[in-house]
């Protein structure tokens, strides 16, 4: 920019911190710079895969499961031992809104516990339990089997489901996310990815209130 090679809406830009809006015309040496097309993907993350754009170590990163040249980033995270639905996109504003607690986008998890939970434990989990970073918000919860539950959260604390189970003297053996907002995991095979439909993307915009 210091050489005057960049223009925004026909005006030479000297400040590298200059904000650029989606409708601005940006040119370098007179050539138009186009924005990267927006992409939205659903991935069924296996255990052992990290929820990062790139992993400097030997562990595989979730973006490697997507056949795209776009610079995709996970929308939120699943810890390395957890499986299931993870959304990826290169739309930063939408990703931020979908993960911000203010917008209360629901996320549903199927959970297998170490031991059968009692009704009192389930009521505590649904009402909110005390963690080291405060009391959890109320959750929707239903029993699926002797040791299996489904829990729907509208906040996204680090390892929240596992910590909630520990707070009622239990332990998560397996955790799989099956829904993120309006997007269902469905029958997407583990380790596979699919592009979201235009209808699904529109529903995400609604949840993000954009």
C-alpha cells in the first residue's frame, strides 16, 4: 500500500489498516480484486481429528476432510475425543454470530455416560450446574437409554458437556454432536463432508439474526 498500488472505490489507499466493506471495489495495479466465494460445509468429525484450520503436529485437522481450496475455518469446536457435526465456512461474521452466546444458537449432543444417571441428576443438568466459570444456562434434556441422553445447549463453553457430567459425579464415555442450529448431522458418514444447500444457509442466517 505504501507504493500507492491499491485503490478502494477509485481512491488510492495508503493506510494498511483501512477497513474495506463487502460492496467496495478494490484494485491492485488497476486489476480488480474479487472476494473469495463464500462456502458452507457440514462435516462428520471422527475422534482423533482436531477442530482447527491447520494442525502443526501430526494429528489430522478437520479442514483436511473437505475437498475445497477455500480458506475454511471451523464454526466453534469439538474436542479431539468428540465426534459428529462440525460446520466449516470462510464467512467470518456468520461464524462469529453462530458461536456467540448472545444469539443462543442451539446445539444438540448425544451423550453416553459412565453410569446410568438418576432423575435428580438429569434435573440438575437441565436446570444448570455450577462450573468453575459459573452456572450453566438451562438446557433441554431427554433420556435415550439407560446410560444415554440427548442434551441441547445454547452456550458454548470449553468441554461443557463433559464438565457438566463431572459436576453431577458422572463421566462422558462418548459424545456426538447431532445438530447445530437448523443443520442436522443426519446420515452423513463419519469422516465425510457435504456442502450446505441454499435453504440451509438461509436458515443459518436467520439463527445468526443477520
